[in-house]
């Protein structure tokens, strides 16, 4: 077994190796070098595509050049038998797993130039990887069965891969501007348009919150964010990727010729009788465009409950007590994607009363709520004075006689100031802030220039939150606690915890759905008096002690109840063992 030694198993340029071997005449070798230079592709890539050598002969030469064995076995380990993260890396990099023993991996690749860059990935997963070289056709032949599942979405998933592999550069021309009214899953007429439609449909069906289309040196990769984690779904060659990006930009009415400045847009599709809005953010990179699509169910009126979001009984009681007040502020803190807006929707649902008027101003309106007037922030970059900002919209809302106001996000001192004034004039104001914890939220608002004494007088509750993936109920497996784990639970009576396994129901991920963890801080008169006397910094220790529980403690409760596992706890809250 040969191992690629860090520092380089292959000391000479690949071009020099083939020149010394006299495999090509000088003219052919010079032509291959020129193609590689003009296209900015690795020489190896051009060699595989343009050399004309028999495939097996070529890859045996590459194995010799890189001082690695040539692999001819057809016996491989299926991805379904591998841990989720390891399987994901191997599928993305098109690696055959020849054997796995303890923490030692033997892999086969047809891209030896990639070995040095991907080796550290396996080290981070706790594996020592060794490599062999094989042919690209053997990888294609053997890797496809390892990706097969029995899920209802298999036909669509395989159809996307099939369609992507059959597209030609001639078919990648930009098409006319049009909105999709329905997403077809027919494979009769392969086109970039159909590839895009199928990808969007798969994202919707698999419950993705975002679709990431990222340009790479060799084309593009498509990833879905499902339950907060990015999952590789598709790889495109360079020509197909260009058409894929152009199609998305045309659907969003963006300028496909813009190569420098970022762009934002949106479009709507009707998918299986469900209207879905896609918000697009486009940023040019060194290899081409990078696009992120956010999926919004904007056309659907939904009902959310705080119980389904994951709040515990004592947390629900705090919400109920605070919202009994007809005025004041409630703030939810957390990073992007932590479920802040969803929680506020749940609070609005809990306050539902036909005698009250609810108005929200959001960017974007992610969900429609029955009986609530919802306003979308709109920014006009050409005429900023005609923009509808949070601050401008909030001033108008105050003249519409609301009882309860939801502000999507407090981004600046002006919005915060108007929100506080609204809360002091007989309105209950709900909003979100980007901060790591409930206590840090106070410092965050003070840093952006908020009148802190005014804030403390009108703030009733601030809580931070995160989202953790829930274990799949179909395949989770219980086990006894280890001694170091027992110490974490303290006085909690926990007999066993559960681990993720992976099955068809959860697409081999081991997780299905998410639940929230929360850190509640109720602003009492005691806290207000202490901050007024000693200032925020001096009072911070006391404030932290007044939290109901920390995010970590909330996560431990979810682990103890079998809703999630220690792996997910560490992903969200950091190392604990």
C-alpha cells in the first residue's frame, strides 16, 4: 500500500514526466500544454480529455508519475456502509473506498492532482488516508450503485444526475426570460432549463432551506442546506455550470453580463400545487458566479405553535406572562438561520385575537400569517429616497393604529429608537437582533448607539436561540451513558442517550427536522436598577446569573429526552466532552 507523503510524492511537473517517457512528440506535448494554459485548467485534466491514449494505459502512467499503485479491483465499500460525513466527502470527490479498518482508509481516485488538497479532509474526520489510481470509467461504473436508495425521490435524484451528464455546451445558451409556472420532471427534452427546474423541485421535496450553487475550478457544485447542514447534491462541468447560472439569473431578472458587482433578485415557482418563492443572492468569485437561493413559502398561510418550535413548559410560561403586558419589547437574538423569525411567528400565533390589530414589517416576508398585515421592506438602489426601510415603514405603521408590531430585524439605532418609542406608547413590539446570547444582546444594542437607559425601561424579555437537528425516530439507537457524560447531566436522572444511525426515511442522514434551544433573560426591575447604578459591564455577571438556563443546558435537556445527540450538541454549542 502506497501513501501520498505530505510534501509531494511526485516531485517533477507532470509535463516533464511525459516528456521523459517520450509518450508524445514535442508538438503534441506543446499543444496539450497550450490548451491547459489557455483554458486555465490543470494539465492533468487536459491530458485525460485530449491525449487520445487508451484509458487504462493513461491512468497507469499517471499512477507511475505519482508513485502510487494502480487499482484494478471492483470490490469497494458502499457509501451506505460509511459514516455520513465520510460518505459525503467521498461522493463529492468521486472516490472509491477500497477498504476501511479502524481509522485507516484505502481510496481510489482518477484525479491524482486532487490528492494533496483533499487529504486534510480525512484527517479532520479522524482517518489516515492512502490512495491508489484507477480509471475514470471504473469510478463512474462502481460509484453509481453506492448512491442508490429506495426513497421516493430516487427517480428525480438520478434523473438530475443523468440530465446533467448528457447536457452539451451547445445547449447552454441563455434562454428567454420567463417564470416557471410548474416544474416538470420529464426527461424527454434535456436542457439547462429542465436541469434547473429539477434541481429546484428536489430542493423543495427534500425540505431544503437554501440551495448553494458554487463555481469551482472544474465547473460547479450544487449543495442543499437541509436542517441547517449543507449536503452535496450535484456536480456540473464548466459548460453546463455556465448555462445553469445564466438560467437562474435570467429567471431572477439579473444581468448575466455583470462579472464584478453582487446582485440580488427573486422569482416564484409553482411546485406540486405549492407556490414557493426563491430569493437569489449572486456574488462573482475567482472561478465564476456563486449563487445562494433561499426558499420561502411566502404564499402559504401557516400556523405555528411555540410547542412545536421546541419551547419547554417554563419557557412557555415566561412568554405567556410577558405578552400579557399591552406594551414593551420582546427581542429574539441569534445568528442568521437560527429560527428567530419563525419563533416570532409562533409568538404572534399565540397572541391571535380578532380584537387586536397585528402589523409586521419584514425583509423578507418568509411566511404568511392569517389575520396579520405584513409589509415587505423594499430597497430602491437607483432612488434611495423611494426605498421602504425598516425605520420609514415603522414610522408609517405607528399611524395605522396597531396593537402589536413585529419588526423583522433591528439593524441600526434609528430602527431601534422608533421601536422603543412605539413600545412606550402602548404597543407590544417584537423584533430580532443578531447577537450570540441574551446578555450580549444588551451590549450589541448599546454599541450601535441605542439610548441604553430608554432600552432598559421598555425591554421586557430577551432570549437567544439556536436550532438543533432532531434524531430520526425511525432509526435512532439508544446506548448507556459514559462516565464523563454522566457528569454533564449533574442531578438530572438520565438512563440512556441516543445516537444517529441513518435509514431510508431520513435519507441516510440520521436526523429529521429541527428543534430549538433557548436562553431566556427576563428584564426585571432588579436588573434595571442594578444597570442604572453600576452600568452594563459591571452588572453583566449578575445578568448572566438571572438567565433561566444557558443554551448548553437547554441542549442537554433535549439530549436527555432522546430528541438529539451529543454530536449535534457539540456542533451547535461547541465541545463539551
